[in-house]
C-alpha cells in the first residue's frame, strides 16, 4: 500500500521542509488540498525540495479553471520535478460551482470526462507536436502556436487522477483517468458493494486493469502517539463526517447503512447554520464506519482492516513532534500491506 502526506498549504515557507521530511520518512506522495488555499503552489515548492515523491493536488477544482490553465501548471511542475506530478481534479458540487465560483453546472460527469480528454490532447500537442484539435461538446481546443507551447519534456505524460463519488463519476474516472481519488465520506461496505464493482466493470470494458489504476482514499485515518491524541483526531473526523453527511448528494452512503435519517437531520441543521452542533449528532458506531483509528503502533492493522484489498493509497497525518523513527516505522508497516496497484501507464 502507498502512503501520502499532506502539505501545509497555508504556509508556503513550511512546504519545502514538510515535503523533504515526508520523502525522508519514506512516503510515496505529498498532496495539497484546495479548501482555503491554492493546491498547485505548495507542490511547486515541494518539487524543488524533493527527488522521489509524487506531487498531487488533492484535488484541484476543475470547472472554474480552463483545461489549458491546468495544463500549463501541470506541465511546469512536472518538468521541474522530472516527471513526478499527478494531475488531481475534482468537480465539486453544484452549489459551490454556481455560488462560490460563479461557474455553470452542466453535466458534471460528461464534462469532467471531456476535461481530462482535452488535457491529454494538449499534453500530446506539446510533447509530440501533434496538431491540437480537440472537439467536444463542452470543450474545444484548436489553437497552439510555437510562442505559446512550452515544448516537449522527454518525460512520461502526467497521470491524471479524478475525484469521484457517484456512479457516473466513478465510471468516468475508470474510463478516462489513471487514478480515482475517492471521497473521504465512504465506508468499507460502500467501497466493496458500490465502488469497486462499478470501477471493475468499466475498467474491463476499456481493457484496463487495477494493476495500473490507482484507488486512493475512501475514508479517514485518525492516529497519534497515544490514546488521547487518537481521540482528539477522531473528533476532528467526527465533524468531517457530519459536514459531508449534510450534503444530499452524498446521502447514498448513509442509505447503505440504514442511517438515512441522520443525513436528513444534518442537512436541516446545515441550512440553519448549526455547524458547530452537527458533530454531536454522529454516534461512535457511525463514526467507526468511516475511520481507521489507532495509535501509531497499531495503525497498520487498523488500516489493513479498514482499507486492505480495496484501496491502494492512504493519507496519514502525523501529530507535530512525532519522532522520525515513529513516522518511518509506521509508514513502512503500512506500505507492507498488499496492494493491487503496480504503477501508472501513461
């Protein structure tokens, strides 16, 4: 199993050191999320400070950005990192696209599929000199002059990872992407009964396999050096479960476990602005469906029980002050968990 470490996207001065630490600890990738901050800049700093780890936005919101803009960012970071960049993209939900980004919400799965196809067309144009001529329903690209082409890199094309929750997005990811980044609001049963079968069917139809298609995430990890720190981390996760559980589009996960009423209640509380009170509505038995929680020494077993056989990459956040020995030992033990994914074909 692969291990990724999140970067402090709120502190550019700390990103290089954090990425170097993650690499020295043996992590496979570093990520930067797009919540309050841009996800690309921290990875540029990380690229300059590392030699081995993959660099992944987790995830960049696609529709407010033209594919050409993302292609430029990806091409530059991939070149400066000598081929270690993975393009991580997600659609976000309708309300955020329309009301936070002022971006039209149209056929998100089909549109994101075209987005990824057009990115690949742009990459081929720059790398091979192929004429740029992508014609889709939502995206069209046909102009690229030497003045605006960054030119070939002589490196593998950047793999593309796509965030997915519902069936259409999952199928689209399997068809057009190299990796699916599953939403944290997921349980093992949901992954086994809904996610994996959908992806397996689509991969088979496309002549692809799980050996070259990475599955990342699909839940939370709460850990620390002692029981108290694990409890504190779990409370943070409890809030995230409540927050995500309030989104009607994610209700299917609650439905599978017979707790649909909890989702309805959380949605109503969110409409009333009762954000600080929502976490208390999530009982421990529901929380444990979403999280692997254990101290560092017991974490590999908890991760294997929660994710083993269905996920290739998990993200671990270590508490400040965790010793180098503890970080390295934990990462190494998690990496020993068997995984189907063998590497990207780009």
